C-alpha cells in the first residue's frame, strides 16, 4: 500500500510538471507573438527610435554614375527619369558613426524616398551636387547626429520627411544651399535646431511641423527667404530664431508653448505678418536690434511683443500696425513722437517712443510679455493701472519725470522696472506676489514711498547702480524666502532707506524689533529707523474704518439703552 501510494504521488508530480511545461511554453509563445507584433508596429510607425529593430542595410556613398546604378532601383538620371533610391533600412551606427546615404560631386537627377536611416553621424548628406537635381521625401530618419545635411548644393527639395531624435539639427542647409524648398516635414526631439539655414538665400521654409527641440527654425545670414505656415510647439529656446536677415517674409506661422515664439535679431526690412503666437513662456514675438521691420496682423494670446534696442534711432524705425495686431483679443498700440495724450482704454500692450505729457488712467493689462514699455519719454503719469500675470509689467528706458501711483502689480515676473531713467515718483502702489516687485538699473533721483510690497518671491525692491533714491514709509511683508533681506541695494551708500528729516523708515515684517534693518548689498546699507507697525494708508484706512464702525455701534447701543429708560 505504501509503495502504491508513492507511485500515485509520482504520477501526480509528473502530470503537474508536464502541465507547468505546457503553460510555460504557451506563455513564451504568447510573449514571442507579442514581440513580433511590437516589432511590426515599430517598423510601420518609426516614432520610437529607441526601440527600432535591427536594420539590415549598410550605409553607402555615391559620387558617380556607377554609384547611382548600383544603389538605385530604377531611372537613368535624366530630368524626366531620375534615379530612384528607395526602401532602404540603414543602420549607420558604428565607431565613429557613419553617414547613412552620402551623395557628392554629382550632376545626375535623383530621388531618395521611403527609406529608414538610424544611428549615424548623419542620415542623408549632400555636398556640391548640381542645382535642382535632388528630391528627398517620405523618409524616416531617426537617432542620428544630423537628419539631413546640405552643403553647397542649391535648388534642392526636402519634402514630407519624418525626422526625430537628432543630436544636432534635423535639417541643415549651409553656404551655397540657396533656393531650397523645405516643405511639409515633421521634426521632433532635436537637441539643437529642427531646421537650420545659413547663407542660403531665396529659400522657402513652409508647412513644417517642429516640436520638442531647442530651436524649431533657425535662419541666419540670408536674404529673400520666406518662412510661412510652419507649426512650432514646445521648443525649449525658441520656435523661430532669425538673425541677420534682409528683406525676408515671416508669415502665417503658428508658435505655441515655446519658451519664446518668434525671435528676430539684427534683421532689416522684413515683413512679419499673420503669425499666431500663444502661451509662449517668455515672449510671443521678440525684436532685438532690428531695423525697418513691419509687424501686421499678428495674433498673440498669453504672451506678447517685446522690443529692445539701445540704439533708439534704429529702434524707432520699427512699425507695429495699430489697427490689426492683437494680444489677448485687444489691440496693441505703438505711439511715436506724441505730445499730450490721455489713455483710458484697455489695450493688449502699449509702447511709447519719444513721447511726452502722457496720462494713462484706470486701465487693466494682463497675461502678456510686457504690458507697458517706454523709450525716451518724459512727463508721464500712470495712475490706477492694474498689471496682472505678465512677464514684465511696466518697463521704462532712458526717460525722465515718471509718476506711478495707485497701481496694482500682481503675479508678474517683474512688476515695475526702469533703466537709465531719472526723477521717478513711485507712490501708493501695491506689489503682490511678483517674482521681483520693483527694479531700478542705473536710475537716479527716485522717490519710493507709501507702497506695499507683499509675498514677492525674490526681492521687493532691487537697486543696481542707482543713486540718490529715497525709500520710506513702505510696508515690506513676507518678501523672499527669509534667507536674505527683503530688498537689495548694490549701489552702496548712495541711497536712503529712510526719511532723514522725519527719522522714519519702512515697516519690515522680519525686523527683530531692535536696531537697524540691514538691506542686502555689497557694502553696509541699512534702514536706520524701521517702523514697528505697517504704515501704508490702506491699512490705516481699514483700521480707521473699523474704529468708526465700532464707535457708531457703541453710540447706537447707548441710544437704545437710553430710549428703554
């Protein structure tokens, strides 16, 4: 019986073992099937290059007729019957990495299409090929240093390619690559530029979709280039960056959620129109050191224009059409050479150049790159203006005689900033939850009093190389993280953080209650007479209101008591 029981146990164990083998085999087959399906999916949609299956073909170069005859599937190299190079799946990896397809010093007509190239220093490279002989389209170029690189090869077409995960540029055209057509390509995840064009004139960059790269389109040192109807999103530096362009057109592009949308540096006589910018972090359209640019029919939402130049003669040549540029659905206004003007209407942004005797009253500007900007202005009154959720609230350059009063700055990067300006009176304003409330750079002879600065992330006030400024009767409440003072003055002993005659300074919420209050500085700057209670009239008015209501209530109770007697 014992032997028979052991025999039964052996049978049971053997059967169980066989069942486990079958299940394990089934699971392995199932996993194998899933793996094959995964590989098929990756081949059909090569947007996940990190998981590309092994590619069977090796890189090759062509610089002669025999090379075309070896690697093309059809054609004879004529205009009407070009060589067709197609359906290659090239692994260009190695040490050093290689070029997937390299063509140079040729005059034959050819097309490269429907190829997959991965892992190389460059996917496709042309150098010194005859004009108008090449067309590159419908290829998938993944995980290379460069996607497509064109050098000294004008009049070529690059169309409808998918390019991803380049260490440098997706498409690059350098010296001599003029009259290029770069059309309808999809480019993403490039560490440098999606499209880079330099010294290649008369080119067209149209209807490309570029995302998640450092710069979407970077064009430099060119003339007569058209950049239109491209879509740029999530670029960490800029959607489109243009420098040293002459007589170019930038129109109808969509720039969304980039750090900066459209940037122009040192460009001349260009037309910027019909572009749509939205939710770019710093700036929608940025103009630096440009001359004779015309901005028209642009729509910006959640960002805006930023104009910058230390040469006002050059700066004043810029034109922003006052009737058809919009920020957040409101008109953008540029006023030049105006004497005596009152503004009481809400605009998306306002720029002033060489203006005087300007009154800005009771308006709101929000969610833009720079709300109000002034260059070389004088005798300006800004009263009861609210600036909310902007990168820069109000910026003043090289101006004299500015009065800022009863204004409200909240959740801006910088609330109010001046540069090389004098005689600025800042009184009775609120600066709440900005990154920095008020910044003076090389601005002298200013008065800052009876303002409230609360919960600004960095400093409430920053003075840099600014002298003869008096700051008193302000309330500083919970600015910064508590590690440093609530204000910064790098100008040394040139400013007063108190009123000498009254011997009264400012209220600091982190003052210990005895002695001076030390301001962050390069030397020793202090408020010698810090206040023990808030001073700003708003707070005092509220307290007075409470006392008045309490007194009236007490009189009412006394009156009722007397009536009852």
